[in-house]
């Protein structure tokens, strides 16, 4: 029994000393810093559908693809965003579509 008391006392003392020493340590606030060159640049994108409808999408990344999905989730077409500087033209048949570029998505009805 005395043996267990000594072991518990040592563990308790070691735990208290570790917690006191860690209270004085300074930890970084941002452990995953983003380099200035790695930040995604965004743009406004005007999407013209069949020459009649115009949709404006905000915060669209400058790299990647603008993907067009049918309402069933089937990808209809995709356009490289590097070729779409400020505007993009799509020719789509009638139906319901979802436009997705990066994290931005927009629902569209083509009549």
C-alpha cells in the first residue's frame, strides 16, 4: 500500500509540474500559416446562357473549371476558368442545371 502511495504521489507531482510549466509556454496562434502566394484569388464571372440569360457568380476562383450539372447530377459540360476572363458563354438545352465553380454553386432554369 505504501508503494502505491509513493507511485501516486510521484505521478501527481509530475502532472502538476508539467501543467505549471506548460502554462508559461507560448503556443502559436496559427499552426497552419498560408503563404501569401497560395491564397486563392477570386473574381466575378458573368455567365451568358444561350445569349439571353445572364447570371453573375461572385467569389469564383480564377483557376479550375466551371462545371455544369443536370438536376440528376450528371455533368453536362465544363469550361476552364482561365479562358473565362470576366465572362463565359454556355449553350444549353431547356432544363434545370447547377453551375459550380470551386465552392460557389448556382441553380439555373433554362427555358
